[in-house]
C-alpha cells in the first residue's frame, strides 16, 4: 500500500487534515479505497516553495484538481518596501550585535554583508579561511 493521502470532504469542501491511506483503512475497513465515496478524496501534499530574499509565505490552501483529488496550493508574495526595509534593518542590527566586521558592506540584493574580497577556496581539505578584520584579509587556518 503506497503512502497515499485521503481527506474528508464536507459540503463540497476539504475538511480538516488529510490522513495516510493506511490509517484510513484501519479506521474505515469497509470503504474501498480504489472507489472512494463522495465524502472522501485523495490528497496530494507538496512542499512549501523556496522563498527569495524579499518574498514572504502567505499560506496554503487545499484546492480541488481536475482529477477529483485535492492538493496543496502554496502562495508567496513579494515583500512591500516597508517589509523589505524592516528585514534589512534587522539584518544590519544582527550584524552589528553578533559579527560587526566594519569593513564588510551590506548587499541590498542578498540582504547580507559581503567581505571586501571573496573568501578563497582552500586547496587542502584540512584547512579553511577565516576573516581577520585587523588586516582586512582572509587568513588560512588548519581545521582542528
């Protein structure tokens, strides 16, 4: 038995949350899962979308599909200018309180701070580069 999902339909609308088919069969052993009665429908779960830097997750709805099943439909939206500014200011405050490299520059596109020079890629897997603010350069270190 596959891990299909089934949701209750009440007054033509999905009701509550979907359940695993195997749990449904345990609760309703007399219902033919290959021929569900009208008060039940298959459900397709999907992951929420990845959000870009200045997007916000709105929510999820259960939407009827052409095949009679229901599915998650996730919605996201671009942040307003005020929301974007709030996120930027929060990142600037976090940076000032937690890290504070004054030589790094805020990048509005990524909402992150960028070093004056990109971090070099170590050639030895037992080493890494760490930022040294006093010399404003990357220093090669040995992993412990």
